[in-house]
C-alpha cells in the first residue's frame, strides 16, 4: 500500500468511527508503529487534520471542537486506492483500443499521466495494463476525424449538414442535406442517423463513407425518438426501414451452445428445442446484413421462415459454390 493510499485509508477509518485504538489502526493498514506515527504526523502537520489521541478511550479520533481555529483540513485533489487507479487505467486502455478514430486520446492523456504519477513511476502501471490486456477490433473502418467532429458538433448544436456521401452498395456519390439525429457506434464503426432532405426520409449514414461535410446555419429538423426507433431500430442490423418481417432461424446443437447466449436484437425470441437445437426469431427490415450473419454459420444455421429469406440464402450459397468451380 502506497503512502497516498494509507493517508486516504486513515482518513476514511477515522471519519467512520468515534475513536480507533492504535493497534487496530496498525492492523488495518498493515504497518509498523513507526510508519503509522509518521503518517499521522503528516496528516496533522502538513494537511492540518484535527487528529488527537484521546486517553480516556485509548484511541485516535478527529477533534470535534467546533471552536478550533487554524487552517482548514481537506485532502487535496482526487484520491484513489491502487485498485481504483488500476481499474481506471484498464478502462482507459480499453477505450483507447476500441476508439478507432482516435477521438478520446487527447482528452484521456492528461488523466492517464496523473493516474500514473499517483501510483508511482516505479510500478509502470500503464505499461503493465497495455502488456496484460489486449483488445482486438475486427472490421473497423478508418474515417476523417475532422468529419466526425463536424458531425458531432452539428448534432449537438442542432444544425443541418451538407454532406458528399459515397453509397458503397451502389457505388454512387451524392450531395445531400441532412438533419442529424444521433450517432451510433455499431460493430466497431460509427453511423449517423439523420433525416435526409433529398430522400425525405430517415437514413443511416456510415461516417467513414462521408467524403465531405459542411455545417449549415440552418436549424435541423427534429424527429421523435419513438419514430427513430421505429424506423432505424425496429429491424435487425444497421439498415433502416418500416416494413418489418420476422425471421426464424434454427441452429444445430453444437452451435446452439454459443448462439443461445448471444443478443442479436432487443426483441428476439429464443427457444432451446428437445433435440438440443436452438430456434431464434427476430425482426428485420432489410435482409442484407442478416444474410451475411446467417452465412457465416454455414451448415450450422438453417432459415425456417420466411420463404423469401430462405430462397435468398440458398441463392447466395449457390453463388458462393459456383465461384469455387469457375
């Protein structure tokens, strides 16, 4: 336990008790009498803590004399235990590694430096966290930080955006005016839910596909959260739509042990069958992403319904088979 942590612990122990015997303080802190005496003197002489030894009760306590004059006692700054600092450093490492766009780095670095200093440079806690914890992101696409900052600024200031957008599905580049509604981090990538004034409907735009962005001095059109969820959150995946269809998928017993614990959609319905297979029902509005996820399970996943989705998956599997014979 570091000196800083012991000072913090002494303050907490004395604040929660009427008095604490010396031997109990030593036992709780795991230190010698010489070390405890040195810590108590530091609290009294340097931090002006009103600690006294009460001979009548045989223990240390804070002086409750309201007429006491002198400098005010207060622990300076933020005080954390070693466990708390390591937890914060771990969180910082996780956020930094998950933050594909480097959005948080400049804001977190000062905090990281302060936490590292509080633990002591000899322990090298930040380096130890980086060595012991690995975060692997798969499929994260890079984007322009300036574009993201402009989108975030317009979103919070409730201003419209003019964007040049590359729709990869059609390989079409269009100029659009949009009213930003919310930013969504989904599968390691950022998406902007917005009202598109060109299409006159709600759309989800991949931030990494925005090639140019300009904040307009026009108030954006607000869309109710209920409407946003109905259009952009009702179906499976990131694609939007109002026409919700329910899919029924069946997974083999071997794969069921994993899929039964997965959350594909907030409204999903799952059933473990007597033969050990797992049946999953979930809503979707656009089958593109759902088909990709179905196909990654290969023969361990079968589409039961609807018929149109089953036929689409069969066609994709057949197309994949043909590509190996061409």
